[in-house]
């Protein structure tokens, strides 16, 4: 009986050891499979191509030549003085009249970006103009007269220096100006007057320009233009002198194409 119990106990011990060995084998095999799967997944992760780096966005490039067109309005106060030597001394008058009109033309220029935010350049433009001041007079004796001072055309040659915020450029500008100023007067007594000349002067102003695309820009610009004036002697009578001042303000919009 004792032997039988011992044999049964021994048999149970053998079964338990066998079960433990079987469980150990299953555990080892499972571990190997799991490790293999993890290794494969890790290999897949490592082998996946990394995303392409995002290209750096460069600031707007203002450098290069350009051409364009523009149009705007201009106006100011045109002064006219007339003097004549008479037997009673110097006689004359001074008159100021408001001038106003439209103008339009074309421009060409070149910009150079000195640094990320600073832009220097040069620009030349020319415009046909309808800026004009007119004045009429009439007297009790029936005498009447009418005169006009008009800017036939004008242009500028200017330097520009600006500060750029990406595709927006704020700039100041200044330089030389040139143009043709014409004066005409018709009188009821038939003694008409006409005078015209091309003068040199100066200009200064400021503007802002916006890059619509890499090639096309839109600008608005203010300029003060002083073309000097017209002067003449002995125009109607011997000893008379006439002087006219032609300085005006302009505000224009322009469209440029960059090369």
C-alpha cells in the first residue's frame, strides 16, 4: 500500500515535470515569435523613408530691371506775375490760379536688394499731361481776356531707397524733373499771347509698391514736381515782363513688370 502510494506520487511528479517542460517550450517559442514580429515591425519603421524637408520660403526678390505704365491726377497753384515800365513807374499785377488735370505715361527702372530688407534703385518716367490752370477776366468797357497755363508733358529721373517687408516695399524717392510748360492768352482786342518752354527742375516724394506675383508689381506714389517757370520780356509791349511758376503735386498708380 505504501509502495502504491509512493508509485502514484512519483508518477504525479513525473507528469508535473513533463508539464513544466512543455510549458517552458511553449513560452520560449512564443517569446521567439513575439520578438520576431517586433523586429520585423521595427525594421519596417526604420526602412520607411523620412518625409522630405519643407523648403525654406525665401523673401520676395526685388532685384532686377522693370518696365511699366502709370496714370494719375495732378494739381497745385500756378502763380503768374506781370510788370511793365510806364511813364508813371512800374505797374503790374500778381495772380494765382488752381491747376488740376490727369496725366499718364510709362516708366523704366532697376532695383537692387542690398540686404534682406533694403532696396535701392533708379527710375525714369515720362507722362503726357492735362494739368492746367485757367483764368478769365472781363471789364465794364467790354474788354475781356482769357489765359491758360498748362503742363503739356513732364518726366522725372529719380533715385529710390526703400524698406521691404517681403512683397511690400515702402520707399522714398527724389531727383530731377523736366517738362514743357505752355502759356496762352486770348484778348478781345486781338492781341493774343503765347509762350512755351521746356524746363528743368526737381522732384521728391514717396510711395508703396506691392508684389502681386514674382513678375508683376502694383504701386501708388506721391510726387511734388517743380519745373521752375516761364519768363519772358517784351511779350506784348516794350518793357513788359511776365513770369509764371509751375509747381504741382501728383498722385498716381502704376503697374510694373519685372525681368
